[in-house]
């Protein structure tokens, strides 16, 4: 059976001459690029409203709006400004070329086209763009790591430090019961630190494709009870209740360890942002298409609608006050979103300020094995 060749990148060609479009299309398709066309600048700008491209080949001389002005508009739009633009021109006047670079172009190709030169320039700028994206991603990843170290780990480490001093004092005063309480707090904080580090390592393995999903059949009811027991001391401290609304006879198929990480992080947030005496519930529903949804519902402070779409963004860290007047950066939500996407699912959120938040984990019945 003939195998389809891998598409290397998507390219938008903008030229008012159909002959040029045909020549460019043939050259690029032969080299496994996905090619779309526009015959004027306005059509190109419309394309870019609904479609992402890896590269744009843009003719300079076109009726209506020329290539320079089209490029300027592309670069003024935050959604498209990072797409590399290569000008196509019959001119090699240095003023025109300089003007093109000033408008934001990364290169130019002269007509008539030299196939080898065209492909070399296209390949070079796609590689540069890929490297740029990878660098931005690596920087974002490092920022997340630093944020976790500076925020999430600081709390348990501070508790360990403070309680160690308390333990020393109680030991000197021979107050055994109070010493035991301090040691228990230290022990819990150490376990919390290990959990944060472990979750972060799993997230990193997901990010870099170093992990493989291992779907198993499991009882969501049992898993919910395990998590409720895990948070017993946190729940008691705020007099919270976790209600397991999942039927005991419901079995789901997914990677248990990864799902547990996600649910644990969502429950941590729910506990943090729920009022004293509040309730948190874990629910389940089955869709007509065979997928299923796991719900985590709280009656906490809620999330501003304008901020919901930013919760899973690496670039924007949302600071939300919880019930202890602390702040939460939502770093666990990045982790949750990436893991659920890895399991070929999605996370959706319903929330209203002062009325609580519901997280919906939409998952396929049989996740694809990935690695």
C-alpha cells in the first residue's frame, strides 16, 4: 500500500498571476508542502482570520492592496505577526527590498523562480521559525518551573522550616504531644513537596514525549474515595465535604496514574477556594458518542469569565484570592490541561464569581496509546 508523504508545513501563496500560482504550487507540493492560494491581499487577510500558516509567500505588485501594505497588516495583527513572510518580486531594486524588510518580511524571491533557490529559502525560514517556536516554548517551560519552585514549593518548605524550629522548642520543653503534632505537619509537608516534584516530572515527560499512556479499567468511585481520604486532614481543617456522586458500578478506561494527578490537582484547587463548611463533588456522565465526562464541582469563590480562557495559558498566570487570602497561580491547571490533551481529551470550565466552579474532564472511552 502506498504511504502518504508527511506534510512538512502549510504555506499561503499570494499572487494575482495564476501562472505564478501554478508554478509555485507545483514546486512546493512536490516537496510535500501543503499549499493554499489567494489572488489579492484582502483575500489573504481573510484566510488568516480562520487559518494558521507556517509561511507566507507574498507578491509585491498586486491590485487593490499591494504586498507591502498586506505585510504591514499581517505584522500589526498579534495573531499573525509571527508568521514569516517572503516577498515575491520581479524587481531587485535595493529600495524596494529594504522597504520590504522594513514592513516585516524575512526574505525575498525574485521572478522568474529558481526552483533550488526557492526551496532553499523556504526551508531555511521554516527551520528558523521552528527553532524560534521551540526556544519560546523552552523559555515558557523554564518559567513554569521557576514559578513552581518559587510559589508551590515555597509553602511546604516554609512549613517544614517553621515546624522544625517548633519541634526543637517542644523537645526542649519535653512537650511530647505538641512535638508529635509538629512532626506530623513536617511529614505531611514533605509528602506534599514530593507530590509537587513528581507531578512536575510527569508533566515534563508529557511535554517532551517521554511517557506512554497505560489505559486500564478502573472504578471511578473507588478512585474518588481514595482522593477524599488523601485530603482528609485538609477537608477537616476547613470543615469541607467531598461528595462522591459516581455510581460504584461505573468503570472507566484510562491511565489511572495520570487521571489521579489531574483529579488531585483539581481537588486541591477546589479545597483552596471553597468556603468553610462548603461541599465539593465528583460526578460522572456518559455521552451519546461513547465518551465520558468526569466533573469536579465546588461552591467556592468562582472565576471571572474574562479569566477562564487564560487559565491554561503559559504566558498568563492568573492570580486568584482563595479563602485564606492567599493567592493561587493556577500552575496545576497547565499540568492538568496538558495531561488531558495527552489522553486525547479536553477540559472545559463553567464558573461564576461567588457561586463556584465546575471542571469537566471530557475523555474518550479508549484512549490511544501514545509514546
